[in-house]
C-alpha cells in the first residue's frame, strides 16, 4: 500500500514539474512574441504643421549689367592683361590693359603736326599783314597820282590844248590804276583770309587728332566703374568663339566683358502650368544655392509671367512653362550670375495636421494603405490622402497620432 502511494506521488510530482515547465515556456514565448521588433523601419506619428510648398530649380541672373567694350577711337588693340573670368573686382580696378606703343607714337606725330599747323597760321597771318601793307601803299600812291593828274587837268585853261589832252590821259590812267590796286587789295584780302582759314582748319584737325590720341591713350587701361564680378564675353575670332586673352588683338568696339549689377540679382525659374495657379506675387520663398551650402536665402515672388512659353531644355515634347523672378531679401558677396539654386515657395501652412512620409504609403488593390505596427505584427489600413508636398503626405482619415507606421512595405519578401 505504501509502495502504491509512493508511485502515485512520484507520477503526480512529475506532472507538476512538466506543467511548470510548460507554463514557464509559454510565458517566455509570449513575452518574446509580444516584444517582437518590426522587420522594417517605422515612424511614430505626431501632429504638427503641414507645409504645402512647391519646389523647382532656378538660376541667378542680373536684371542689369554694364558692358565693357574696347575703345572706338584707335586701331587694333594688343591685349597685355585682362581680368580672369568670374573673378571679383572692385570699383577702379583694372579690367584690361592694352599695348600703348602704337598710340604713343601716333600721339607724338599728331603733336608735331599740331605745332606745324599753328606755325603755318602765324606765317599766313604775317604774310597777310605784309600783303595788306603793300596793297594799301599801292592804293595810296595810285590815289596820289589821281589827285596830281586832276590838278594838271585843272590847268588846261592856261596851257596848250596838247598839254591839256595829255593831262586828261594821265588822269584816266591814274584812275584806272587806282581801280586796279583797290581790286588787288580786295583780292589779296580774300586770298589771305582763305589761306589763314585753311591753316586754322588744318590746326583744328591736328588738335582733334591729338585729343583723340590722348583719349585713346587714356583708354589703354579700362577700369571697373563699379564693384562686382567680371564675366568675360565670348566673341568669334578665328574659327571659334571664346573670350579674349592676353596676347590677342581686339578691334575697336569689340565686347570684352560684362559686370552685372549685384543689386539687381534675381532668381530666375520656370514653373509648370499645373502649378502656376497655386502661386501669387509676394509669396515667401526659400532659396538654397548649390554653391553656398552654409546658408539659405529668403525672398518673395516678384514676377510671374502671364503667358506660358515653350521650354526647349525640357525634352520632347517641349513643355510650356511660366517664368518666375524671385527677389532675395539678403545679399552675399559670393552670389554670382549663373549659380543654380533650389527654390521652395510656401503655398499654405496647415496647423495641427497629421502627415506621413511618401515612402510610408503603398498602393494595394486599387487603394492607398499604410502599415501600422500592432504590438507583434503590421496591420494594413486604408488611408485617405489630402495632398502631397515634396516628400510629405497630408492624411485626412485612417491614421491617428502615436500610430507607428512602416517606412517600407513589410509584406515584401527579401
């Protein structure tokens, strides 16, 4: 009897141990299953501001710029030095310097010609004075002869007829001579004046040549009229188009460079037709320059074109876009025309909104869903989307704050 009781107790004890082990294992498995880690990255949702914005690419452009050209008042210019393309320059700095040798030689020649012309004027005036004195003397002598002849003619009543006739002939000759010398005086005056005027014109031409050469010599150094950045202009010389460089010969009036007015820098961009209606003048914008990574700029929409134009850089078929101009609120000496930028225009700010990243939404069976982590597994849930802005989606229905959404499709097998 005692032996039977001992066997029964041993069996019962064994079942108790087994039951305890089963319960312990179940607790471990349940705990492990409950604390299971999601197989994909997740995000816990929180309410906040939903920023509805448009993003597009832009380029820095200057509305105004000053053109720097080769002077027009000389021959070919040999370039000795020229500023580097894209370099910063201050007002008064030398942009380009040309060889002065030929211009200095021309100036010396013109100055010599001017002195010679001025000497010819004095010589012509002196000669005119001498001729005038000679002619006046001749007129006075002729007038005296006329007066003398008249006196002789007045004596014809007391002299013979022959002597009276001779006196009349002498008077006629003297009067004719007086007319001739007076005509000579007038003719010499006109001739002298013409000679003097001709030498004066030659002197004025020589003075103009000197002035032009002096101005050209002053233009052998072209200085910057303002502070900014130099943009060398490509011109056709030879068989290709390229900016001038030291050693090249430039012709009068040839374009050398442009200096954009920094105060007129704008961000030029293009926006699609579907997004044009969401934009308005004075909307705030944030601009991030690709070449200036340490800061962002703020600005406002200053201009929106009313007519769409074809964008020939957009591939075939060419899209029709609207031109935008964004005025920046800040200036930076590093800003240069040609820089590219990412422009973000805030269209609307929705407070206390629920939003998820784009990668947290999926298309399943014709509807948009999200996967919610429910303790030990993901639960598929249909969601209603309000709008999308960049990489964020505004959620209208289907999700709640503190939901933990999957950032990748958990049903996809690796």
